[in-house]
């Protein structure tokens, strides 16, 4: 609602500024800002336009909202949604001449009449990317990025990596939006991590959308922005940004037509997956790329955060369970052998590409069958979002592929791993 008060956040760079998040382990104390947001939204029944006769009730709800944010301030110092809410409250207090002193009970306000901006279908041409940016030129070239599982990253350049990246890391950081994920250990003492929190900031854009923040956490996948709205706010082109709930608590889709972008967020088991389709022009829309900092979807994971997929999988095949370099990890709750893991993954992923191999890796590392579903849905999102259908499947760089991205005879992944293991035994 504040139309850009947060400003440009440079994610992933070290800073003493509490508004700038760095890739460090997540704070153990949970931030309850989503609870504050939902309580305020319930109290105001989604109203954006408050009449004079409703101002006292609206101010009461605002004071309650402010009180709630103060209670959770200590655990939300580095939370983007929290700071957005605090600034939004201050702005609304000024707009409606609300006093900071007064009652804080939360009466419900009446809902908006039909025809409010939440329901408007019209929008100016500038709020439709393909019409405004490419009216007299070729259609834009769309790219895809995805993050899923333990965690596996497919970048905008179709590079596939398996990473550690524990803590808060930026996936996307450009002139239009910021996306940040927080990855936490799957098992105590394990280096296996998965995405437990996701924050997306859509920046205010011309007459199309106000600044909007979306946040999801484990066991909480909202079908609305943190302010309770489901579109871009009160501007004329508000419906060029929309959230749609596909499966309650499991699958949401965000359409940002003003930047030609589609985002899919899922909760699979306890953890989140992320997938995006975005025009190259938007991907590269940064004021100063050199000072942009780390940006996983574009640059990939740092070398010291990448996991040697081949080496770990060789260990998995010979030992029957996941083992990374260093001390032995705790055994997963459900023991998969290499054979049972590959059989399980083939149920959903018949093509033995890197999505299949990621599935095997995750089952052996975590013992959680939901990671098989995460790999399956990640590939389903690729099929929906990737513009080049010849690049849906990815294989290891060391493998020679025949036309059409099919594995040639003689390079079956299971045989390849077996040969590696045989060579290793011969050297002993």
C-alpha cells in the first residue's frame, strides 16, 4: 500500500542495515507477521476505501495491527514483510488521521460494494507486457527458473545445480521484483536443506500496481498478499497482478502481466517449491549489475555452496544411503537403498534426467517420499512454463546427447554409476 516505501533492497550482500538481508542461517525465533496481517485483514473485511463514518473503526483496527507488529518486532528484524507492514501502517495512520492512542479492539468493517478495484477487469495497455513493450517488435523470449527439493536449482540459463545455501538467499533481484528464499536443515546435523520460507516483493509500477509483498512458510501457503489483497491494489491496472489459488494450501499461481511474469509456488510435504517464467528483458532489468550482488536464478549458487552431484550419487550407490563429504550424517527416518529409491522415482519420473537423479538423491538423503513429489511437480512446472520444449529435460554435462535430448544407447545412468563404482573398487 505504500507504493515503494521499502525501496530497492539489495539482497544477499552483507550489511549492518536491518532492511538488507544477507545469506546467513535463519533466525530460530519465528516471525509472526503473517498472523498480524491476517488479523488486520479479518478486522477490516478487505476494505480499501473507508468512509468518514467508518474512520474510528478503521483506526482501531490499525492500532491493533501496530500493537501486533510491536509484539513480534524482536523476531522480525530481518523480515521483508514485517518492514513493509510497519511502513504501511504509518502511511495509513496519516491518510486517515488516526491517533496512535486509543482502543485496539478489532471490529469488522463492511465489505466493499461491487465494482471495486479488486473486481475491475480493465487495465491500461502499459500494464500488459506484450502489448506495451513489444507492440512493434517480435514476441519476447521467455526464460525459466526453478528451485525445489534439497535444494536443486535450475537457472534462467538452464544450468542445473544442487546446493547447500542454508539460510536466506535471493533468487531474483531486478527493477521489478525481489524474491528471497530461506532454506533450513531437513534433519538435525545434516547439510541437507530445503526451502521453508519464501518472500516475493512486487515493486510499485507506474499506473499498474502498488508495492505488494507475498510471503509463504512451512504449513502456510496463503492465497493473498500479506495485506490480504489478491491483486495489485488501487491503481487503474491493479488486475495486471493477481494471485490464484489452484489447490488450497498446496498450490498458488501469481500472474504479473505488466512484466509478463508467471510465478508458481507449491507446498509439497513440509517444504516449498518455486518456479517462474519471465521475459529476458525483465530478468536483465537491473540498474547496476556489478553492484547487484548474488542472484541465484541468474548466476547460480556460489562454488562453495554447490554439491558435487556425481560424487555424492556414487557414494549413494555403493553405500545404500546418502553420505556427503565429512562426518557421517544421521540415518534418514525411512531407509531407501539405491535400488528402491530409483524404483520409487521411476513411478513419477520415467525419463532418467536430472530431475529423476535429483529425486533419487533426495530420497537417499532425507528418506522423505515427498521429495519425489517435489521433483515431479518441479518438472510439471517446467513443462508449463519453459518456452523451449526441446530443453525440458536436462542431463549431465559429461553425457553426450542425441537429438531431441534423449539419452543414447550405452549411457544409461545406472550403468554409468556402476562402472564408476567398479573403477573405484579396482583402485583400492
